[in-house]
């Protein structure tokens, strides 16, 4: 969900244009695998009632630094629970204590050895069937949208966003819970750190309305662009949302 400000890249001593594409992709996959391992630790050891969002965010930062040598996050670490899950990425919310029957999501952008990950998952505490249904719908929706991407080599950013909105609506109707897609885009670039940015451009580097460029285009360095696909389901009637994201172009 990130729309981060520009930040400075660490010095690696190697130009990204010198790295073969297969190696770049392998590095991005490795970064995501490390992020998944970090999230597994967080889910097992840290998510529980009585912990505030800020406390959980601080604990995640400490774990990432000490166990995974994460020194930089390319966007701010985000933990949102309960009604805060309806807030957009750039919104500021007060700290909130996670409750016994809560829903929450974690959205991180850790950088592993100059390669970015962007990973988001949703968790449910307790047995609320509607929260569980929303959480369990996220991953299948992600893969359904990816299947459309895989089947259409020339798909544009706008077309993929329209698919995300349509499939979300269909899933909401099928569940009877009326979910809506909760953002103005469904994905963005990811890559070597910091990834390509054009100041104030919220169209061509995002999967969103108005982006008529094929997703499979080259960046300014002549390299294949890689993208994050994210799913953001809003249940506005019940007052919460869920989030799921990972790299699309693998």
C-alpha cells in the first residue's frame, strides 16, 4: 500500500545495470523469502492481545535488525488493527492496543542487501467468522489476479487494477459480506533499492486507473520492471479491512 518518499540507496559498489536479470530476480525472491521468515517469527511470537500497534512495530524493527540484519525499510513499518485497518497508508492514526477478538495487518518494506521486499499479511485473533472469512479470502484473490496477469503478456496497469476491483466485488457478493476493493491502485514497483521513482507520478509506476502502459515494460536502466501486487479488502459495514501483498512478477 506504500507511497513512500524518496530515500537514499546504500552503497553497494556495483551498478545494478551490471547485474544479470536472472540474478536480479533471484535477489528479489531471496529478499521476499527472508521477509516471509520474518513474518513467521512475528506471527508466532509477537501477535497477541494487549500489545499496542506501536509496541508491535518497535518489536518488529528490533527483530529485523538483530536476526535478519535489516538496516533499512524502504517505507514506514505499518501495523494496523481493528478500525485502524480502514485507514489509508499515509493516514496518521493514534496508537491502539490489540484486542482479544481483533483483526490486524502488518505491512513491511524491509531491504535485504540492497534488494527490496514488500510483504503484507492479515491476522485474526479470536473466532469471529466474518473476520476469518475476510482474512481467508485474501490469498485466493491474490492468486486469481496473478492468473490474469500470467495469461495476458500485454496487460496494462489499468487493466490489472480493474480486474482486482471486479474480482473483489465478486468475492464480496459470493460471501454475502459485501467487500470492496480499498485503494486507488493494486500494486507498484519494487526492485533494487531505491526502486525507480518519478516525482509526483502516481500513475505510470502504479497499477491504477490511467496507466495504459503494459506492466511488462523496461525501466529507465533498460531492465525488466518488477511489481508488487496487493489486495486490500474493506468491510465497511463491520468496520475493518484486510491486506495481503507480495511480488507479482515471479
